[in-house]
C-alpha cells in the first residue's frame, strides 16, 4: 500500500551512508520519509554535518477529476520525473489544492526539489549526475 501524501511530505531517491532513516517505498526508487517534515529532517541532517538544500523553483502538476490518492500519485510521478532530470535526490510536497473551473474539478499538486549532500555549496547538475552514477 502506498503511503498517504500530504503537504510537508518528503520523498528521497537515495540516502548517503551516514543516514539511516525509516522510510516507505513510494514509486520506483523514491521513498517517503516517515516521521519527519522538512524542518525536522533539515535539523537532523545539519547536526550530522551535511546540507539539505531547498530549491526555490516550484514544480507543479495538475489533474482533472476528484482528489484521490491515485490521482495525486500520478501527478507526483510527473513531478518526480522533472526532479530526476535535474539529478536532485529529494522532493518536498508544498501544496495539494482542489479547485473548480466551470464546474469541473481539478487539483494542483506543487512541490520543491530538495538535495542532500555533504558540501555546503550546491553542486552543479554535472557533479550531481556523476555522484548518482558513482553511487549506482
């Protein structure tokens, strides 16, 4: 059973060695981090001497129809695809908003990329790609 996604949910695709956190598989190599929101996880990571970057650009996916776990999962998979293209290893869900247009229900799922790394300066896309290939 897939875990429930709500605002504040953190999904990670890979964990470096010093971090062993409880998580549930979600989609492909992405898993939902249990018992942590973005702030609590960031504090734990910084206490270990690592950095958990919050990328300011917002990613959105929209679906028509009623708000359901399956529809949210499909929208989130589209967002995860965008995050994977940039080689970031985390995502934080920042919005799930149900709306109507001319009586037709639709929902907008929004998220921000997150990236966990040891260096205090965010690596460029080439360095992130090399790190993921080396880890695999």
